[in-house]
């Protein structure tokens, strides 16, 4: 999971988790399942778009899954930027867990779920991925973006586990620390990459999701 993302002159990444879905509310594992945004999730996407309208982004990239694409399309509207979907930024595949609620997973896969919470880097999901595989995919994609957009800002809309892995890499931490990073639906993080460093300027900020105040 070590990629030389810092090898460009400068690259700014605005990292967004997709808006909320009904499955988020139900605490249901989504993974590669193509679940659309809920009504609340669409509002979150609109508010995120307003918050990022002045970001100066050169491009908006997204996971190809619908909930991320919907969020990315909303973010791209104010600037008229195109949205590029990239398979590298799909969520980790939860395999057999996908479509199941947290309670169902704990009932059927209790030991594995306990390991996922305690030592996530040791877990491979039945018929799915592990963090090493998902991380190599996502960080490899990010290295490509950095090379293509040196000196620019890009927005990337992706998923909870992928957001965590990218932020951890920027902080110099490994996937075993997965749960120290929060990734709330429509949360915004921002990372600046330079030749010898990566700086996390904000992480999972949510203030933009508050309802506008009455004048």
C-alpha cells in the first residue's frame, strides 16, 4: 500500500464521501452494491456542491457506483466540470456481507466481524477483498491522478473505507489504524501533496451540511 504519491510538484486532493443512502441508515453493508442516494443524501450532495463551488478544482473524479456518481454530478454542476468515473475508487468489496445489516453480520460472522473491528488489516471478506487489495487499487489510482494533475486541485468522491485508507496513507499510518479516521456521508477531507510531504488540511468536516440560517 505504499505509493509515491508525493513525487509531484504539488497536488491538492479534496476527498468526499458520497451522500447518505437508505442502507447507511439501516446499517447495511453496501460494498459494490449499487445503492442510490436517499432524499437526505441528495440534500447532502447539494450542500456539498455549494461548499466546494469555489474550490478551483480542475476535475471531479468518482467511484463508478451510483451513490458516488450522484454526489459527484451534483458537485460538478456549479463549475460545469465533467465527471470521470474510475474503477480504482470503488468501495472495498464486502463480498458475502453485502446487503446484510450489522446485526445479521454479527449473528452469522461474529468472529470475523470482531476481527474487522479489532484488527481490520487481517480480514479478507468471504468472496470479497481485504484492505491490502482495496488499498493498492485506490492508492494506485490516486498516484495516477497526482501525475495527471500536478499543480492542480481535484475532487474525488468515493466511499468510507477508501476515504480512510487515503487519509491514513497521507498521515503515514497503516491500514491497521483504519478506525482512527472518521468518514461520515458527505464529509469533506483535504490533502495537499508535495514532493516530500503530505499535509491533511481538514478531515471529515461536516459544517457545510447544516441547514442555512434564516436571514
